[in-house]
């Protein structure tokens, strides 16, 4: 199994070879396991909470629950993006921009292994989003 420095030292023509795909698959699977563990502990914590008669304590508890539920929702969405990235690995299009077909780049994939867009396409997407949301 490759480490990060070995991955980055590989020549450009080795982009998304079997070793690199295995590296990212393992990275994504590790992230998935960590998220699933967090989601289980959040669920357990939410179920274990007891009602409190003090209104101030109850308000704090409700705010904490709300925060945990929002975090769990973000984690649930991230689980979906990880599964989608793992599918792209299986289908052979992981590491390539969904819009342009160009390589996304190892450094970008290390920073965000679930990304589907190269940096230029992501910037265009964000500009369009800002333009239409303002």
C-alpha cells in the first residue's frame, strides 16, 4: 500500500493506476468507517438523554440535540458522497473531472477525496452559484 509521499512522487503518466486507486479506496473506506462510528455514537447519545425539569437545562439540552441532529444530517450526506466516490473507483472514472474529463489531481484528491470536479470547474460552478444566488 502506498503512503502519501509515494503517491505524490509517482510520475504523471501513472495517474489513477491500480496502486493509486487502491490508496484512495482505502482512504475513502476509512473515512466511511469513521463517519459511521460517529453516527452510531450520536444516535446512542440522543437516545440516552433524559428529560430534565429545569427549563434552562431543557433549553440547553434541546439546543445540543438540534446541533447533534444537524451534524448527523451532514454526516449522512457525506456518507452518500463517499459511496458515490467508491462507485466512481469501481467504474473507472474516479480522479477525473465530471465536467471536463480532465484529471482532478492527486493533491486535490488528497485534500478532498470525494470531489468530482477539477479546480477550474469547481471555481466556475461557485461563480455561477454566487451569480444566481445574489
